[in-house]
C-alpha cells in the first residue's frame, strides 16, 4: 500500500480544498473514515467539507463535531464539488453509489481519489487506493494518516472516527480480517484517547423500540432452504408501517440469519419503493458477491448487497434458486 500513500501524500500536499464523501446509506466505516480525515486535514490547514448524499444516521451524531457532516444539496454543494482540488470517496468503489451527487463529482476540476476495501472497483478515479485485505476503510485511513504524520498515535477526534470504522466493519472485532495488526492499530487508537465502551454504547445501544419490535417480526419470518444452509427473511412495507419503523431501524438484522445453527448464507429482502433491497451474508468460501452482482449490486465475498425490482413470490423463488449454485460452489474465489 505504501506506493499508494506516497501518491496520495503528493496529491494532498498540493490540495487546499478537499471534499470527502461516501456511499448512499452510509455506515460506521464510511462515516468514521470521513470524520478522521476531516479532522486530520483540518489540522493541516486545509479547507475540508464532508458532503454525503444521505443524512447522518442519528447513532453517529457523536462524530458530528462542528456540524461537519453535510447532506448534499445541489444549490449549496454543486460548485463546491466542481471546484474542489481533491475529492476523496471512502468505503465506496462505484461512483453511482453516490447517487445524485455522482454527476457533480464526475465534473470536478480536481482529482478524484478512492480509498476502499471492496472488490471490483469502477474506473472513474485518478487514484485508486484499494486494499481488499483491510478490515475497514478506516484502517486504511489510519495507515495513511500515520504514514503522512510519521506518528503511530492520532488526535482523539481522528481516533474516534477510525475506531468507529474498525469496530463497525469488524462486527465488534470478530470478523476474519480482524488480524493482530488491526488489534495493534486499535491499541494506538486507545492510546490516542478513544473510549471503546462509550463508542460501543453510542453505536449499538441506542436502538429504537420500533426497531426491536420490527426485529421480532423479522426473526419470526425467517425461512430456511437447502437443508438449513440458507436462511432468508422478507420484511414488507406493511411490517415497517405496523411499528412506525424506518429503513434505518432494520440496520443489522441480516447478521441474525447467520447465527442460526448450520446456516452459511443469509438473504434479507427489504421492501422499498423500487422493489426489494437485498442484503447477502455468507460464511467462509461462499461468495455472495457473485450473487449480488447478478442483482445490480456488489460488495465483499461474505457481505454484499443489491436490488430486485420484481416483487412477486416467483421473483423471490428465483432469487433463492440463484443462490443454490453459489451455496454449492466449493472452490475458493477471491
Ligand atoms: P448491506 O447488506 O449492509 O446493505 O451491504 C453489505 C455490503 O454490500 C456493503 O459492503 C456494501 O458496501 C455492499 N453493497 C450493498 N448494496 C450495494 C449495492 O447496491 N451496490 C454495491 N456495489 N455494493 C453494495
Ligand atoms: Mn467498509
């Protein structure tokens, strides 16, 4: 990665106006990476803006120091995007995942940089910093900041963002990419002033009642297939309406599918105005990214997402049928 960081350092050193963004419906990783870079670049005297197509989910309010997270608005932000010296897209390797911001990002007079850890990046950036072995984009941001500063610790503000990224994208330090190196970097974050139990509480212990009630329904609707190796659940708009719940309230449901004994692939279908939003999760060598790519999506081998416009039982049956060859493919796919 060092070669990337040398190139990125040159770009950053030449840039004054920097825009940071991430994908639609941002998660803790993208947001934490943005907060950390915002803090670090401001400390270097840069003019930095975080502009996201989606508003900041309430759980992450603790990172919104000085109202640094802005929600894209053409009138306010079009010229900022156009005139940025450098636009950094975090935790996202497809420009269209910035949705209505995409044409403005594309038109920028400056450089476009991607810092990300997903498979199969699109071809739209001047500098692609991709490390699919990184547990989180925030880990890569830590690597860059420490490369740039020459110090292993960072400011408490930046550390809070990076810790949030790593904690959320490793499922609280348990996914396979949570290597000894990740724990060592995390140790430096704690030395930088991060409070792990506080961040855990902010992110994971602020559930709304309607979210828990919807979760109860989601759990009761889980079905299995292929000898109990696949679990799936469909959450309809009427289910959301019953509890007054929003899409944000269903965040994290998909992980329960893999907690069923014997299940190695989980599919969550959530009704949206356009059809179903699909979330795929798998264990080991089962590559759900292949399934996601058949459904206008992508992501990682063990966690990916997509969409399905047709909402009939027949379409659901086809999705389950499409999962079978992937469930049965035992070869290792990178
Ligand atoms: P989730 O199921 O949590 O929405 O998404 C899981 C993973 O799949 C994330 O890493 C996310 O970046 C990726 N992902 C989700 N939806 C899409 C999509 O529509 N397109 C692409 N390329 N990736 C997606
Ligand atoms: Mn990520």
